[in-house]
RNA sequence: UCCGGCUUAGCUCAGCGGUAGAGCAAUCGGCUGUUAACCGAUUGGUCGCCUGUUCGAAUCAGGCAGCCGGAGCCA
C-alpha cells in the first residue's frame, strides 16, 4: 500500500518518483485544453503542489467541477515541472475526491481582510497567512520548551482552577456549579459557597506564579507554559481574555539572572523561528510587516538595552519629546513612554528595572534604597510590554509587612508564606505573554490573529 | 470602561438629498502548460436597526447595536 507523502516532503524531493500519494485541499484550479491544473495544499508548508489532471482520468468530468476548498487524494508520478514556478509537479493517474466544497466556500482566491477572517476563524487557518501563523505558533511553542529543557528547567503544570481569590494580577472568571437562577443562600442572604463544588469560591487562574515559586523551591529551575484567564474589559490589539503565558522561576537567582534569562530566551526563540520557519517568515516580511526580518535580526544580533526606571525617566525628561503624561519619578509608565524608549530612543528591546515599590506587586523584592523593588519589564518596539518579572521578596518579615501595607490578608497567603519560613532562598522569575511573542515574531498586529480561536469581551464564537 | 472612526452585493469598496454602482468571487460559455491565468455573459442588495426632518433619505439629525483603531488595565 502506497503511503501518503506530505507536500513539504514532495517539494523537497531530490529526484522524481514513479508513484506518490498526496492528500490535501484544492487551493485553486485552472483548466487547460486537455487537462486541468490543481493547486493542492495540505498545511505541511506554505507552498502547494501542482497536480496535472489529464482528461483521460476516469472521473475527469468530476475533476473539472472541483471547487476551491475541496479535498482530494491524488496518486501519480512526481515529475519535473514544465512550468516556471515550481520544481516538481504530480501527473495524476488517479484522483479520489473526498468532498467537493460547496460553492459558497468563503475563502476566495484573493486577499481577505483580517476583520472578515475573524468572523470565519474556523476556516482561516486554510489561508496562506494564517496557515503560516499557526505553523509558527507551533514551532515557537516547541522552541520555548526546548530552550528551558536544554537549560535543565522542569516543566510544572500549575492549576487552572484556583481557590485563591486574589493572585493579584487582574479580574478573575468565577467557576461554579451552583444554579445561578436559584443559588443556595446563607442566613444573611449571601450566596452560600460552602454548597458549591469546591466548598468555596473558585476562579480561573490569572497566573501560575505563586504555585510556580513553590516548585522552584523544590526542583530549582522550573517553568510553566499554559493558558491564563483575565476577565478585564480590555479592548485592545494586545489583550485577550484567554491567553497563554510562560512563567519561569529560578531558585538561587537575582534580578540580573532574571534579565539574562529573559533576554536569552527571546533571542533564542527568535533565532529558532528564523532558522525553522524561514518560508513562513518571508510571507510576513513581504505582506504583513515590511522590515520584519531586519527587526528580528537586530534582536538576535544586538541584544537588549538595560536601564533602571530612574534612568528611563531621566532619558525621557531630557529628550525634548512631548509626552501627554509628563515623565516624573513615581509615575506608572504609560504606553507612550514604553514606545518612546523602545522605538525611538533605543530602537531595540529594552529592559527597565528597579521600579518604585508603590506601582508594583507585593511579592517583588524591596531594594536596599527602600523605595524601589527589583522588578524588570522587557519593552519591545511595536508591542510594548512583552515580559514582566522580578526578584521575589524572600524575607518573611518584609513580605508579611508588604501584604499588610497593600491591604491584603495574611491568612490568604499562608501556604505561600510557608516557602519563606522553611528554607527561603533568593529567587526570581518572569511572565511572558506567548501571543505577544507571536506578534513580535510574525509582525501580526492584533492578538486576535495569533491565537486560533480568540476570546475577548463579547466574543466567544467557535 | 473612555475617546474617535466605520457599517451599501458573498468579499473589498464607490456613491453623500431625486429612488443602486464597480472590481473580485460565484454560475455558464470560450481560449489556453497555467501560476491570485485570460476573454465574454449571467446571477446577486428591505444601503446595520429604530425614530425624526423632507414632496422625496443609502445620503441630513437623534438614539441603539456591532465592528475597528487609540487610551486605561496588563502579559
């Protein structure tokens, strides 16, 4: 029995073959006098293979009616093409038609807008651009695992459902099995969550970090890579309600180790994609973001700039640039500030560290100056914040005081605080939005177009 | 959530007070080792929804909805 060969292998063949079997979808069909050209793609690569369907095929009448989107199995000889645009093509001796796509198949032989393709997100991976994007997504995901694995990091699966109602990273989606039309009530009229599935309120996780820290305290270097949920009413090109996050955590590490890891990781992944997805990146470079390859090269070759928050404020103050929000020590950096630093001043990714403690999370380590924390953000041209990380506060007393200062309840963090009681060590980590790295690598400008089925406010189709 | 823009044929858009158009797609036919092929014909629209102004509204005004962009929140 003849085994199926993928299009990517056929196009890479070094010699003609007597007989091959290829299966895929019709991208377009053109009739010649005594035969028909079929462009067949199977998603294994950007390019299609050209099929020559001669009129001596037993089902030639049906072949001539094949529409874009139809599915086929083709058996035939792989021969050198007489046409100019491809090395090989297949002369079919048999075409088995799985399904003829209805004539209202919405993907036409032309460019479609991203907005329209979002309304047919179930079909858009069959287009060149989205096929390329999701091959890159798969490869990028592999690159991340490989990067950490090669460095001895362990992959930890932190929970998606959490009982901590305040992980401190945003609004949460509630998870419940109660009947919302008729929930059980306590005596004072409140919803009685002791009757809920977990016996208390539960939510989808907004971060695996706190759990991840516990495993860093045991396995040394760990990372998580999984979905994360934020119920923020954010309507931007950079936010989704469901997204994937990578969160490494290193024991015996400080903020400088953290920055090194972040930079190494981004550069490694970009390099990996440039080497393994060259054809797909060419498409993005041509049609999505002209100059993309130069930008990526720049990241791999030149690395990231590094400054403190205080230095960043000074740079902006002395820049002569008009900011809507005046840069002053103590402000939370606005998008315009981040963009200025990465896009105008440094023209490459920049890592800003040592932020005022008031604008950062409770678990970030207090610096010796008493007014800043060992936090770092990686800011990237075109995207803004790609990574947010910090050295964690490992001192029990300082951490407890911080929890109180921020109006949080010590009891809620009892298990977390245990890690600071039993062999606490300096440690650091960061969170990286996977989709934002996808945007960086592909040049695609909207987060909705780099995740297969995007979830955003008011939108949960497919 | 705030600010701005957009919504007309399957898709991309033009029309901006006088009653609906183009290109592409689809369908049919022709030509052809073609390359998002080419040539001809045909089909296709309560102009987002509601209210108002007007002799007359796709066009002007108000409201609503959806989408897009920017901002905030962040990854």
